[in-house]
């Protein structure tokens, strides 16, 4: 997490000029928090490129990118940060030049993961894990999130995981015990002079707006670890009537977590067969997911999904780092066929 000590490393006049527009939006303190944040990005596909672009332009301190794959022709078609002559190069190395050109004031570099992940993660304020959608990739979610959740509270970074396939995308956020400023609407306090002058009138619908004001209140939101979230949701589903309160995106994620990467891009019949297995394991009605729901996850990833989900995730990253604004939830599910994003706290009682 980003330190509360903002007295050091304040933004310069040059940075203030560059970030003038966003400083007017979220304030100088928020910009200072961004400047102090060090981000580790694991994975560099098209979705990761959208997120990298957004947070580098926002003015973070540094972005370190790690990716073990080589650039393919498909990457050239979908990832705007990869130059045309980069086929065969490491994807993290290939994007450094274009990513750095977005904002020279942000340190952009590539690295290797190494063996001691806990020590590696302690160097950063935020870990972003971007993967494909398959059983092996969701196991990576569990591994990385497990390492982060085992770290001391003082050194534990925020962790965000995201993935896309077809017209479907999802993201999981764990900010630990996250303290932020939340906007609350309260009744205005009357001054002594107003009270003595008898100027207070009976509140009616017409005058109601003038008797309220928006104030910033410090609140703490306790996030659930990924493994705990999954276990608690499973416990909820033991009561079959609770299944209707779980977003469809969660069940689609369970289907994808059973899919083999060798079968990608996934066909509708393959997804239907996996859903039959998953619905029996979860002991839920198979009709919870329709053919249209499963079709959303079939086929190759539609490029338009990446900027939408990438924009949503980037917004939550900035909200988390600046601590300005209450979080909306810990799970995000995007359905491109319906042009909708479902945001929820899973399990529901994790918000405080």
C-alpha cells in the first residue's frame, strides 16, 4: 500500500504542469500518492496494455513489467504497445519503449519474477496479475493471491487480478483493510445565529436538497482474500435459494476455471459440457446460465472488451492508490454482449 507520509518526494512544478488537468479533478494529495506508488504488472497481453497505458498516464512512480512469453503475430494485431518488428522478443521487453514514451516521468522497466516471490512483492505497492481464462491461469490467481495474503500487513501490497475471453471479462480486487475517504450525504448543521433568528423552516420536499450537504468521511473496507472469498461463496451455495443472489459472472468464472487452455478459444458445446459438470459440483440448477451467457465466453477475445474492462480496472487502481472514494466491490464481471458491468461484494457481508 502507499505510505501515508506525503511530505517527501512531492511533485515538481514540471509535474504539476503535466498533471494539471487531473490535479484539478482529484487534488494535489491524490497526485502525490500516485507519484509514490510502485506497480508490478504480471502479464502483458492486450488487456494489460490498456491498464499499463492508463496508470502510466496517471503519473505513478514506476511500472515494472514481467512476462514469460514471446511476441507472436497475434500480439501484433491486438497489443498496441508492441512494435511491428518485435516477433520472437519477450513481450515485457518489447513494450518498454512505447510504454515509456507515454510519460517520461514514470520509470518503466522489465524484470524477471525470480524464486523468492514474497521478497519481490514487498518492493511494490500494487501487484496486477493479468492472465488468460483457463484452469491453469486461475491457479496462478490462487498462487499469487495466496503469497500476498500471507505477507505482513505493513508490507502487503494491493493485489488485482483480471482476465478476458470472448466477450466476457472479470476482475478480483483485494486491498486488505483499506482506509479511504468516502462521500456521505448528511443534514446540514445550522449555526447559532440561524437557530436564534428562527430562520429554520419545516423541511419539505422542495427544500430538502438545500438542507443536506456532501461530506468526506474516513471509512475502512475489509477485503476478503481470494481463497476465503471462494470458500465463503461455496458455503452460501449450500443453501440453494442463495444461488440467485450470486452474479452470473461468478458461475461463468467457475466454468472457465475448469477449461483447458489447449481447448482455447472455447466453443459453445465445450463450455456447455463444462457447465454441466460445474453445476453438479456446486449443486445448483443448470438453468442459472443460459446459452447466451455461455456464448459470451466462446470464441477469441473481442478486442473491444480490453479497453472497457481495462478502463474499469484502471479507475479502481487510481481510486485505491489515492484513497479517494469508496470502493464499489471486490468482484467485477463484464458482459460484452449486454454491454454491462456487474460489481459486487462476494461474500456480501465483506463490506464494512
